[in-house]
C-alpha cells in the first residue's frame, strides 16, 4: 500500500481500510498529524462521484475532464484520496501516476475520515432542514409583523377616544368582527399556505450541492416563497466552472490535444466579439489573453507554427488509464443525453437515477401506454412527450446541453409562482404602510412621554425592529431587481459572443481554416496508460518480486524485438 511519509511515498504492509492509523509529518512546529492536514483538503462531491463512475484506474487528466476541475486540483484530490482510502498507485515508464480506489469509496472515507463524516452529516442532515427552517421562519416573521402592527393599530385606535366614542365604534363594528379578518383574506383554508412537499429546498446550481434538483414553483409553499421574493433563489450558474472545464477538456481531447484560441473562445468569459470581414473571414487577433485562465488550469503550452499562428498544446490531457478511458469517454459523449434525461425526470417529480420500473409505474398510473418501449431511454422519451411545457424548467437548462459552447443561464427574480410572488410583494407593501402609520401614532404618544400598556407597550418597544424589517423587505427586492437586470445584460452579451465564435468556427473561412489545419497536424492520439501492464514500472498493489518478473519479461520482449529488427536488416 502507498502512503505519504515525509513528503515521499513509501511501501507499507497492507492494513484494513477501516483501521487506518494517523500519519505524521515533520514541520517547524514539531510532529503534526499529517492525517489532520489532509482533512483540511477533502475532495469535492463531484470528484468522488467521478471516481465512482470510473469503476477502475484513474489518472489526473481523466478526473479533470470528468469532474470539471483543474489538473493541479485533480492531482491533489487523487493524492488525498489515495492516502485516506489506502488506494493503490502505479507509476508508468513516463512517470505518470495511475490511481486505483476501493469500490465503496464513500464508506471507506466515512470510516477513515472524521471530517468527511462531519461534512456529510452537515451537508445532508443538518444544513438542509436548518436552511429550510430559516426560509420558512422569514415568512413567519412577515406574518408576525403584520399581526403585531395591525393589531396594535386596532387597539390604539379603538381606545383613543372617550367612552361614548368607544360605544359608537362598537356599534359600528357590531357583527362585523375585526376589519382585517383573516378568514376572508386568506381564502377557504389558511393552512394551504403552510403545506410543503417532503423535501427541503436549497439554492439551485450551488457548487456545494451539484446534485440539487430544480424546483417546480408549485412545490414551494407560501412562507418559503416570501424568502424567495426577498432574497431570490441563488446563483443559476453556480456550476459554470465545472461545466466549462469539463466541456473544454472533452473538446481538447477530441481535437488531439492541440487547439486554437478560436476553438477555446466559445467557453471563455472575456472573449471579444470576433472581427469578421465582408467575406466572413476572421481578422487576426494580436491579444489572446482571454484563453489564459483555461490554458493555465489545464496545463496548456502555447506553440507558434511556421505561419506565425499560436496553437495551444495540452499534452497531459492526452493520457488516460486503460480501464477507465472508455467509461470517462462514454460519460463525456453522453453528457448531453444524461442532462436531458435528468431534466425530464426532475420535471416528472422523480429522482435523476430513478429505475426503469419506477418510470414505467408512473406512466401506467397515469394511463399512458408504454407499448414498444424496451429501454429506459424509450420510457423517458414517452415521459417527455406527455409532460406539459414548463418555461421555468426549460429556463433552468436553457441551452446548457450543447457541448460545443458554454452558455450561462439568466437570473430569475424568483422561482416562486406568479401568485405567490405578487402576494408576498403585496403583503410587504401593506406591512410597510401599516408600520409607517403606526410609527406616526407612536410618535405622537412619544411626544407626551406616554408608554402604552402590556402587549401594545411591547410592540412600542420593538417598533424600530418592525420598521426596519418592513423597509428592508421592500428595499432588498427593489435593489436586487436592478442588480439582476444588469447581470442578465452581461450574461446576454457573453452568450452572444460565444454563439458568434461558434458560428465562425462552423464557417472555417480564411485564416481560421489555416490555423485549424495547423492545430490538427500538431494533434496526437490519446495515450492509454497501463495497457497490458507493460509500461508500469511500479505498482503498490503488487509484490516487489512480481514487479521484477514483469520488468524482466518486458526487457526480454524488447530484446527479442531488437534481434528481429537486426535479422531483417
């Protein structure tokens, strides 16, 4: 087994994966548990998922392409996981590292890593209900504020005059009840606004929760929609960096590891609008700095061709492990189909990995024929045909299925339904109006130093908080709407630039065609590591004597090949 020791790797006897002892390293402050240091840099959830999907050996380039992370981060994550799970590492003759992990990597991490257990518990069991309670609590505060303000207004106004005036008011109100009666305001059943589906909502497309489903607006309760109205529903492009690197990595591999700035432009943020002549020929750019973030993250190297053009070479992306190359490549090629199927299943209220039997049962319950549907994809196709159009659901996956360019989703003011949004806004305005009116009355009492008794005195004491809540409740959505409009304008411009570069690449006219041909000549085939085990010079999963036999056999094969070549000369 391979474990880090003093900055190097050493071969240790095998040990049970669930009984890993703390590792140590020497620092300036003395002996510090290296185990604790590694705990501070646990891989992300998408990295662990990508490794689980590989079902075999993994190299850094495969992980970077599949999980959408930089090559340097992929190396760090693989090294960390190898130590925590007692994974095996093989070294090729070119110095490439090939990692092999246990199949149940999540359970092994849970057994060996205290921080992984804590993070999993926090993200999956504590944070979702806590955040859900916060959102619902924000809506409850609105209702409490409305009740406190208008009940105080009611009592203050009814007790403000003499006894005769009070009697007159009582007569005027006889049989009418409270003017702000909640029965007619809330409708047939006020408890309908407190009904929630059995799962918690979170921000959509958050980097920390890449598996979160998009929400149907009808699944959002009223109290939850109040929070959505004020603060929104998060960043719809929280996964953009992962999508960018995954799409770029696959594109680079498909082009032999050599691409031009024009090919990278549809995935960049700061790319300028392409300059095109009247003959649809691209004019040359002197500044290609907009590709540097991608080039640096994927260890690219710029090279100048004989014609003076710049081609970016990515040699490390052109290596893959023999067993996992097919699975990683397949997942990349089927990325579009998988995203589409996931979107359809989410719209139908199913999990993304729902089994075929569950999909078929759903269709049968709704009286939809499944005749002729033999595969899971056939059932999903039928499900897509019968589902009603959903603009919000389409918006969440707007054009992101296209693997040839990176498009950003525009912000929505709220994912709540239109009725819920209008209702929350209306209540906010009513709350603010009531707070201002109550503040005027309380100000008059304050001039004479009058302190209201009991419940009204409590409201009077905390009135500044009620007023601040009412003002912020209306000010935050207003400011946020202005900010969202500006952000959407920027997103629209970036998307337009990316589409323009894609259209230019499809034309392949003029100098661009020359540059693409130069890049194609510099491309290489994908190199598979560990093929047959002949290029492996060290493997922690094998005994030293076994490795020596493999080396000896490999050397004899090379010697025989050399003799054959000599004989033919």
